[in-house]
C-alpha cells in the first residue's frame, strides 16, 4: 500500500480548511448515524433521540469537518455510480442516433439532447478513468469538489433546477461585473478608449431597452454592435458560419461564460473566444432541431436543458414560462423581421470587403441580451441587491 505523500497530506488539510469554513455554523446531515446537528444549542439528535449532554464548543469544528467530508464524498460516489449505470444503459442508443443524424434525418429535441449529453458523459467517464488510474487516492475528492467531472446524463428535475438557479445568480453577477469592468477600462487611458466607451454606452442602452421592452426590441435597436453582428462570411460545406468574436472584449466573454456555466478561470481571451465559438456552433445545430420540434410537447427536463443552454431567464421555473421564453428566442433566431435581416450586407469602410450577418454572432448577442434581461425578474433583482449589499 502506498504511503501518503506530503502533497496528499497538504491537499487533505486544505480540503479540511475549506470544509470548516463552509460548514461551520450551518446545519448538515451525515450519512450514517448523525442525522441532524444544531450549532446554536450544540446538541446532537441521534436516530431521532436528542442527547441531553451538550458538546463543548471546541469539539464542533472537527465534527463538522469530518461529517461534511464524509457526506460530500459519499454523495459524489453515489452520483458517479448512478451516472455510470445510466451511461452504460443508454450508450446503445447513441450509435443509432448518430447514424440517423448523419443521414440527415430529423431528430426530436429529446433525442438530440440525449445524443449530445451521452457523448459528453462518455468523454467525462474516460477522463475520470484515466485520472483514477494515475491518482486513485484523489478520485473521491475530485468527484466531491468538482462535480462537473462526474457523468450526469440523467439528473432529476430538482437538481437541474438548482443548477439553473445558481447560474441565474452568476448571470446577474456577470452583468454587473461586465458593466463595472467596462467603466473602469473606459476611464483608464487606452488607445481603444473610444471603442470601449462606445461599447459601454451600447451595454447601458441594452440594459435599459431590455428592461423596458424585452430582448426582441433590444436586438433590433443594436446599431453599435456591428463588430459583434457582422463579420466576413466564413462557411463550411453545409453553409453554416462560425462565430467571429475577435472584437468582443474579455469582460463580455466572461459574462457569457457565467451565463452558460462554462469554466473561464485562468483562460486567456483567445481561448474563451474559441470555446464560445464552438459552443455557438452546437447551439446552432440544437436550434435547427428545436425549430422542427413542437415546443409545447417538451417535458420539464428538456425545457430546463434548452433554457439553460441559451441563458434564458427561468423566472418561476414553471413549464409555461420556460416555453414562452424559448418560443421568443426561436422567433428571434428564425424570423428576419425580429432580428437584423440575414440578407443585409454592407461595405467595410476600412478594408473595402463585403461583410454579412453572421448568424452565430447573432446568437452570441442573444445570449448577452438574455443575460441582461434577467434583471427584469423579481428574484434576480433580489440577487442583484444582494450583490451590492442592499436590503
């Protein structure tokens, strides 16, 4: 048996410190016998019977650390087991769905969503297996503190809703951070000061228009976002375009990453542009599938996935509200009357080359508008006040 290295012991101490800071003063539930813990009275309720002897104050943090670690590791291993079993049982459908999609057959959105999530979970499972082969002692901690690496094809509706609510808070935070960053960069001396001030004014107008009239009208009034909506046409054999985000500043890229739950820490702006361009490419495929699907017949799980992928405000997370938001988004994508016309072209004054509307860049602008539109929601307004420390 391997002896723990110094790095492993340091990692365990770091985890204990983080767990103590998160769990001290809170209520948690252990896996085995400890069912409830009250920090205020410093008493245990063990198997439904309250102990009469209060525990000393210095004993509470170690018990909280141990109980929290055991609970987190146990839940992560349970999620790994359930996700692996579901992944194994539905891998057989993946081959048939891919063949049908390659032949050009029309898939329903649940089938397309299953195909995409199963492919992603296979990649997660392979990466986790390689990590386990190299460092098996770190696998439980990795699954506990980084749940995104665990295959989770079949999360239930409550878990999906919880993730979406966390993303909603991150989106509002992204809007605030983006506007504040642009304001600071615009005040500081910079050779592109005029462009940054123009972008700041555009974002402020988007915030006002989206709050008053909604994303559809705001998208029609975006006149200063030509560097986002227009670029040189780059098409593949199927006539699709990849998004060109070279002129988009980093704060806006980070805000959109927060909106869709994409990891962006320590990644340069060029890497974020590549990741978002690939993401928009997949959303383009998903939009084409949704346009051929009756949105009224989608279940709650599929609605949650579709809204979360497009940074749509869930509001009260009722199926009717999610369907209305999704239909509004699909109208902006499919109808030229609600978005800048696809056939519109203009001459570039500097380079003299024809540029046309990039549909995936328009989707990127829609993601930003959906993210800004969250401030209209009462729940998101409360989250916005919490960010500023207001009552």
